C-alpha cells in the first residue's frame, strides 16, 4: 500500500471515530447537557473531518462539512440556541455527513437531494441568526492573511536595525487592526505568547494560519515581537526569530480550544497561554502539566494558597521570551480557574491513550496464551501424578503460576474486548430513520454502552440487533394516535441496555408498545401449520412461537421489517454466537427481548463427558439439565428409537456414542447420564453419555484448519492432559438421521457453533 | 511432483526416506516440518480407516494419517516406536504415521525413474517415481492425495509449487 493510501485509511478510521463522537455529543446535547466542552467536541469532530477531507481533496465532503461546521460554530459561540429543533437538524446532518464519509471511502454517491436539502437547511440556520455573528466567524477575518511584504533592501543596507523593525511594525499594525473592539461583559481574555522555533517552519507550518485560527475563536489583538531579531548581517534566513503576543477576547473561550489551535505545532514553539484575569491559574495549570496527572488535594491547597493575600504569585518564567504576562490575580477567580483546571484534567483522563494494533497480532497473542493455559494445566496434572504433596513448594509455585496464567488470559482477552458502544452508536440513526418512515414518535434510550465484549461478538451482533430494533418500532410500538388513545405518551420508548451478568453479556431490547398479541400469534402459528390447533401453550410458549422458522406476524411486508427475515434468523445468529434469546411480553405494556451471549468466542464453557472411552465436550449453553435416567422413564418408540419422559414431556433419547459411530450397541440408559439439551430451533433432546467428568472452560481449536469439518463435531479443544478432545455440535447430533450414524453427508444444516470467526481458525480470520 | 521428474539432470533434491513394513518410501524434505514420536490420537467419528485421529501439536489440531492403511496395506497398530512425520500439504499440516525414519538422501533428479505401469490404482495415486539406491528401491511419495479432502481436484498447481519451493 502506498503511503498516501495508508494515511487515507487512517483518516477514514479516524472519521468513524469523529462521527461517533459527533453523534454522541449531539445526543448528549439533545438530552439537555449544555456543557460547552461537548459543543466544542462536536465542532472539533466536524472540523477534523473537514481538515482531513481537504488534504485528500474530497470536495463533496469538504463542502458539506464546511456548511455543517459553520452552523456548529455559531452554536458554539452561542449565536444560535441549541434547541431541540436545531439539534434534530444537526443529528440528521450528522447522518448525511456519515454518508458523505462513506461515499468518499467506498466510492459511490450520496443521496444528492438529501444532502443539498440538509446543506440548505444548515445554511438557513446559520444565516437566520443575523449578520453580526456571520461576520464574526467569516467575513471579518477574510483579510486576515499574511501577505508577503516587500522590503526595500537599499534602506536596510543603510540602517539595518531600524528599518526592519519599522517594516515589521507596519505589518504588525495591519494585523492588529483586524479587530480592536473591547470585550463585552462575560468575555474572557487570554494572553497568548507564541514564539515559533525553526522546527515549526521546517514542518511546513505557518504562523499566520495559526493566528487566523485563533481569530476564529474571538476578537484578537496581535502584537509582533521582533526583539529576537538579529542584525541583518547575522540573520540566518532559515531560522525563526519572530514571536507574537496575542490577546484573545471572546465569550466562553476555553483554554482547550486555544490549545487545540496549536496542537500540531506542540513542541516546535514556545507557547504560553494565560487567562488575563487569573494569572495564578497558569501556575496551577503548569504544575498539572508538569506532574502529568491530577492531584486534587494539591489543587485545593494551591487554590487556598491563592486566596491568601500576598501569597507569592510566581509569574511564568519567560525564558527567552520577553513580554511578561500581566499578573492581576484575584483570589476568587483563581479558585474558579483551579476548578477549571481540574475539569480539564478530568477531560484529559477521559480520553485514554490508545494504539492501533493489527488484529492478527492480538489473535496470535490470544492463541499463544491459550497454549500457555493448556501447558500449565498439563504441568499441574503431571506434578499431581508424581504424587507431590499439595503443600510442597513445587505445587505451591504451580498454584501461583495458575493464577498468573489466568490473569494473563483475562488481560489478553480484554484486548479484544470492545465496548458495545461501537455497535450501539449506529442505532440512534436507525431509530430516527425508521421513526420517520413509520410516522411514529420514538425515543431511544441506551444504557451500558461501556459494557465490553469480544470484538467478533460485537461485529456479529449488529445485524440481529438492527433487526430487533426495527421490529420493536415497526411491530412493537403503536402510532402516536393509538398511544394517546391508550393513555400513553405519544412518544414511544425503545430501550437498549447492555450489562455483564455471571460471565456473560446480557443485552435487552425493550419497547413500551402493545406487546405480543398472543391470540393472533397462536392463530398464525396454527394457520401456518407450525403447531396443531389443540396444542395447549403457556403465554411464555406462545411468545416464543415468534422465533419459529416461517413465522412472521406483520400482515404486510413493510419496507422496514419483514424482508423475509424473521425472528428465527435472529435467533439462529444469536445461537451461532453461543447465545440465547428470550422474550417476555405484557399486553399493552410492551415486550422485552433478552439476549445472553458469551464474552468471547475463543473460549467456551463446556461440560466434559465420557462416551465410549472418548472424552467429549458439550457446550454448556445448550445444556438445560443433566439427569440419571430411570428405567421406567425410557420407552421404545418404533424399531430403534427411544424417548425419555422428563416431567411431562417426552424427548428423543440419543446415544452420542452410537450417533458418532463410536459404538454400535447402546448400553442401557440407566447406566449413563442424560444431558437434556436444547437445539437452535428450540427442540429438545436427551443425549446419553457414559459419565460426566466436569465443567471446564476450554479453548476452541479449529478442526478445519488442518482437516475438514466432521459431522457432529463443532470443533476441538485441548484438555489438561494435552490430548485433543472434540466439542459436540449439539444440533447436528440431534437431527434425526435416515440411517444409522451421521453418514458421510453432513447432516447438520449450518448449525452448531459457527467457528469461522473464532480466532483460532486463523485461515478464515486472516 | 511431475516437475521433479521433469527437472533436468544435474538438479539435486533432498528427500527423507522412511520405512513402512518392508518397503521404503521418501518424501521431499521441503514438505516436512518435523518428526516426532507417536502419541495417542483422539479418534474422529466417521473418519476413514486410515485417519488415526487428531493429536495436539503445540496447540494445533493435527490429523494423523496411517500411511500404510492409506496405501491399502494393513492398518498400523501404533506404539511408541512408531514415528509421525509432520508434513505441510497445501495449507494444511498433516502427520504421517510410519514405522521408522531411515535417512536423508540427496539425489539427482535425473535418477528418479518413472513409476512402472501397474494395475494397482493406489500405487498410481501415491507413488510418483522410484529411486534405486545401494540395491534398495525407494518409492517417492506424492503427498497430494494423502488427506481425503485433498483428493484429485486439489492436487496440481499448489502442490507442485510447494514441492518446487
């Protein structure tokens, strides 16, 4: 990949992050959070996208983000109130911006009508607030560009010192004339001293542009400092001698915003940013910078010290920089500034440092740690075989090793873990779009977005969740009129919540709509021949009918849901992740779907069993219970089939040993253990095994990588004794076979654990 | 494997020779990853009789093919004196169960003789050439068809390139 393309890839990755931040910020604002930092973050997100897009000449993207940015800038400056209407517009604009980014990345085009309509709406919003503000952000500084100034060298030859200063002073004068209005009430003033070093220019930065960026933040008064300038004879044309001191005044300018301007030249210039009325804050901020982290107690002490009259106020050491900052310290302001600094430091904490790592490397590491776990287990077993005492130093050392290994495994797994936010964040848009399409009023509440789960699980959650949210709005929620008639607020609520529960992640999708219409559901199931009319079903069982294949309650196939994809597909995709799905519903009050998923696909909770001398692992998620069959409960059905009575129901009794071809004669069921399992379709069976060895977390190993799929087997794993054990494909062994055994043709129709995404099968992941 | 035979005389290749029963065979050393002793394998359901099962090769699941059974000879009852030759065939690793590894031999490709026309299909499938060495006959084995999924259609280019490497 050529370097530019690589940078572009990074740009688009960052765009995704910026878009997420943009949407998150707008949603927070919609939710009533008026923290100026959020507005700034939103603005910055669009600004960065625009900047990057400009660098790559992505015209469309630049154009739209520019309009968007202008509108956001006015909101940031407070010229446009951030009311609900405006925010709705901004959210929709964020959607269009996302489309633009995607179009720029993947080729393709954006819905031109929608885009231009949105751009017009944004422009109308921007211009609607009156000319003054407009001038503030744009026209007022259009002339604020550094123009080359011709220097008459004949003059300088005569009197070098004086004439350069004169000339430069003239230039400075022009700059300073940009705006000299005095600040209004509530304005803050920042003294910025900016002394570029030679490195800044070597990296092709331009002081003039930085000053212009500053001008965007508020009124500025720029003074050029030429005191560092040597005689012309001694001057190195490639060195940097000039400095500027800027007085920046404007409403609610945050230090962070000022610092952002200089973000790219950090380290290549001497930069000093002081709030004019609280020089003492500078001392605090410097101390924070120096330590690198917040010591709240120190801050408070410093703030208290500032309150003591006559306390030493050390102005920032100016070093080579000349003009000292005014040090008018007011104790109260100092305290305020200390709090500001604290908030700022907290914000810094909130954005932890990250690195981008190739997923393959992480997977390799996870693989290796899996080996380590196995090896450690083997070692423990060997030591136990040697008959060493539990209290011996070797055994104790091994215990420590075990603990360490577990911790390493957890930490490595945590690398792959990501907050569900990355999938949740696309739903606000989805909800807006579906709400617009159906004419329903919907509010989406999201909880637990920080809940972490394996990246692969997250990726594969997106489709089922999308489908369920569509369903919740399309089928679950009533129209605003119906809701009013039912005495509910017009706006329906769809809630998406994620939480960790006993080593699994639980995701709930609930709505406050009409709930499952049970008589109708049952009628449809009967009509479609899924159940017989006489079947007596509990409410719960009726609710679960919607998961059956071929079931769809929507009377009409709507644009939104019901594209031939039913809840059975959702259920299957959840089960392929080793998860379960449940529904609970109350008529008139809404439905809740509960998904429970493993945190990772690399390991699996399994029941280790013995069958015909072989050790097998059954996925714990499929097992409902295990029981010792009584002779009276087992009945023959037909020539060679058996069923077992478990409470009121009869389920097929399947001997795993025989169905896998390990033996031809089934031992009496009473001598073994039956595992009651539930397959994908919700059907149940009792699987006969000889004995249960125990419950264990196993690392999933692919069989296909070096061999081929084996019917009835989902994957392999390596047990503590170093031997390979096979993991059962519950669905495949449950499927009734036409002949004895599973035969050569795979009996499973795409069932069981789909391991294609498990990190162990590198061939497919990579 | 064809290309080994077609290489002009003077090119030499290294082969690992091993013994199954009384017969001696060899494979291109470039296809061999390692050689290890027999460890009990976990048998696979519905596997062909020549697939002994799978073993744990430092975390990878390695299928073990009983080469004797694969070539239509008697099924091996392995003990700790048997040897597994870990080979790489296409993108898969496969362990070959043999009686013993004999030697590493360097031969001139020109000395590899065409397999004589025999009625036996198995010989045609697996033996790609013969070597005469010190009065012994060593059969050059083609690994293409060892695993059932790799049979027939998958042979060809990939394997040739591996062996040529």
